[in-house]
C-alpha cells in the first residue's frame, strides 16, 4: 500500500537508485520481504524435525529455496521499480495461504471448515499466470532490466508447470483413485455361487462351494 500510495504504477516503473526517502523505503520493504523468505525455509526445517516427509515435495523444496535466492537478487540489484508488484501479489497470496495453515493447526474441530484447500492452490497458480503476463509486458515495453524480466518470465512458467502437476496429482488423480476404490464389485466366486448352486425355479439346493463328498472312516457307524 505504501508503494501504491506513493505513486508506483502497475505498469512500467524504473528502479530508483538514489537516497531519496521513497527509494530507501522501497529498499527496506524489499529487505523485509526477503526476510519472510527465511521464514518459509524455516517451515521446511520444522517439517523435517516433525518427520513430516510427505509434505517435503520437490515443489515445496524448489519453490522455497529458489524464492529466497531470487529475492536476494532483487534486494541486491533491483530493490524497487516493477519488483514491488510481484512482492505485493505474493504477499496477498501468503495471507490466504498462511491463514489456511493457521486454521488447520487449531485441530480436528476446524477441519470441516477447511474445504477450500484446493482454492489456495488455484490462487497460487493464478498468481504465477499474472506474474507471467506482467513480466512479459515489462520485458517488451518497459525500461527495466531485461535479464531480471526474462528470469521472472522463465520462473513463472516453471511454477505454473509444477503447480499444475501438483494440482492434478493432489485433487484430480487422487479423486479418481478414490472413486475407483469406492466401487464395490461382487467377487467372482460369489457370483458363481449364486448362479450355479441355487436353482430358484425348482427350489432344490445343490452342493455349495467347498462341499466335499463324505468319505466313510473305517470303523465308523453310518448315520
């Protein structure tokens, strides 16, 4: 909000490398955002300590590790300009995402109200689609670093691919698998038992599966 109210536009915005109050404020904002990336890395450490290895997917490790490196580059070389838009958008997404994590940590009583988990993933995917279009616009029409603009375009494409795969595996494929397991089929030996071993028309009962002809044991008395 401080960036937007200070006159930063959603389109082209050059980096101010001077010591003006606004430039220093933007540099400080980038530093604070960079520190937040260390908090994300701490999430991974807590997952390891709690032995929650199921959550340590390639997407999780790559995203958190690479974002910390990417934002170090931003703080070091482009602390300001159009970079503020990406930080603003990602901050909004993190408000939604960590709100979900905070509610889920309250226990089973809250779980019925967390049906919107998949929409958090959709918001993350939408974020990178917006970043892709914005970075492409900056690359083509703005007086901004071509290297960092193209890096943002490439990173957005990678994230869209990884999050799309995660969404498919987590919500589409798993749902189909659960639906397949839910279908109850009658075992073949029971079908054969019902079709061949009972004559409904005559009411005569034939031998059941597993029945064996009785053998007389030597020395026994016939019934």
